C-alpha cells in the first residue's frame, strides 16, 4: 500500500513529460513553415541610400561622439530597401518592413538550415518571424507583438530570449548602451526618423565594457609610440627637398607591429599570460584601433577617457600608395574587421562607394581602388584577430607599400551611377563580379595578406 503514492507520482511525472514533449512538438510544428512569408526584394537602388550619407560623414560622427544629436531620416521606400538589402547580404534572408503611425512591422524569413534549429528541417524549411514595434514619445521602440510562423510569442518571452542570446554572445550590455543612446524614434506610413545622442556617461560605460585594463595598457603603448614616430622628421626621397610632411603607412604599421610582436613574445615568458594567441590578437587590435582612429581624425579619448592625458598626436596625413583616402579605407576596414567580422566591413565599404556614385550625392564617384583598399583592410583585420602571430611576423618585416596593398592605380574610379550601370551592369552583374574576383586575387598575392 505504501508504494502506491510513488507509483502515482511516477505516472504523473511520466504523463507530464509526454505532454511537455507533445506541446513542444506542437509548438515547433506551428513555428516552422514550408515556404518563406517574404520574398527577396529588388536590388538596392543607389538613390535609396541618399539620406544615409550623413552617417558616413566623419565630421558628423565626430560631432556625435562629442554629444551632438544625430538624426537620420529615411523615406518608407529607403527604409524598406535598406532593411531588405542588409538582411539579404548579412543574413542571406528575405525581409520586409511596413510602416504605420508610430508603428513598424518587420518580417524576416530565416532558412532553417542557417539556424541552430537545422536538425528540425524535416518539420519545415523556414522560420518566419514577424515583429511589431511601437514608438513611444521618447526612447527606443518597444516590442508590442511577436509571431513565429503561426505561433504567437508573448513579448516578455521574446525579450527574455533576446536578452539571453545577447548575453551568451557578450553583447547584452552593449545593446543596452545602444538603446540608451536613442532619444526618439518617429514612425509614419511615409518615413522613419531616429535621433540619437551619445552622452558622456555612455562613453564612460562603453569604455569600461569595450576596453578592459590590459587593452588600455596596449592602446597607451601604441599611442605613445605613434606620437614619437610622427614627431620624428622623415627625409624625402630627394635629399635636396625638405622632410616629408605626410607619413606613408609603410613607415608606421611595420614599426608598431614589431612592438606588438615583441610584447606578445615577451608575455609568453610570463606565467600570468598563458594564452599567446589571445595576447597577440589584443596587441594587433590595439595597433589597428590607434591607427584607424588617427587616420579618421578621431581622438582616442572618445573611447578611452584616460587618453586625454596622453601625448597629443601631431596632425599629419597618413597615406597608402601616396593617397590618404586609401589609408582611411584600409585602416578603417581593418579595425572594423577585428571585431565586427569581414562580411559587415565589406558591406559598409560597398555602401560607401554606392553613396559616392549616387547622383547629387556630392561624392567622388564609385571607386574600385577604394573597394580594393576596403577588402585588403578586411583581410588585414581578419588575420590580426585569427592568425595574429603570423601577421605580426609578416608586418614586422614589411618594407614597401606593395607588401601591404596590391597595385590599385589601374582600377576604374570616379564612376557615376550611370557609368557604373553602363559598364558593369550593377553590383550583382557578371562584369562587376569578375572585377571583384580580380581584386581578390591581387589581395591574395600580397605578401602581408596572402
């Protein structure tokens, strides 16, 4: 008789397990679908990115980092085109955006094979997610409704899941900072407008998250070395001429990387630093951040408040193959690729060139040599993060700019949107892709980047 309660408990638990599995299976079957709920959009029109040019203007970004409000306004067509294009290029997934008064519906169709749920592919090939956002009078949009396939998900559960996913990737606190910077979002059927302000307290919090003490030490090391290198006179190739005012990247990057190599190897002898690869990657990242900020005329103090007390860097043009713009593309892409990944850096570079080619965009035109510098920089950043010791060795022995970047002077540049379309058929056409493959081959043969 005394065993019966245990039998009841076991039977109850068994029933609950079966019911739980049945509910989970039902939920999965409701969430997964055989077809995408959205279709791939048309290729991004250059005109749809006109209003985004402000975000790529270094002067505006510098003002934003000093606390000035930054407002981006896009028409409904521009916002939808940008959403579709970024989803297709970054996630390889079709997306759709529908705007209403203070409300936006975002639909994303994720191929199940590209998600951690790929084992459930027999139950459905697509994960169709629809999110409804509501814009309050101030602050970022709030989640109002979420639907996954035919399954409605409570907003609190969706937020909880998103927070846990961000936390597993170490992005939760950064996401909170980004949301805190949003002052206001205005939505209407015809446009979306977002105002952000990067307040000083956000900079301090971001610095604490992004720059741990050992990274501050590394940044200080290369900032001080760069200050010394920039202060030293650089003799011209012609002995009868005055010392050069500009600084070729080939005279700075190898010197800084030689120090990074020495620091990394010295740390290998310390019992407190057993991870040589991690140390080398940190040193490489610090070099690229210092140079990337300098070439774009952004003070390191915007990232590390302590840098206000470090030596001022002399203002000199930093050049690559005699051009400051190539150095900017190269180093900016490299710094981005160390953290954000090459695909996003490639995307930013392509958007920048499309904006330069846009009619009435006030840009210099679409330049394949700029894109080549972007691609080479992405390769540099990837190596800096994932093969740091090899890159240090190659850069420490680099002697010329051809070791850093292949020859790009023969590539077409200053193309208008019409010329780009006429000659190459757009960025998805065979002629354009063939030239991209040629650029990739050149980069693959570059000594530092091979």
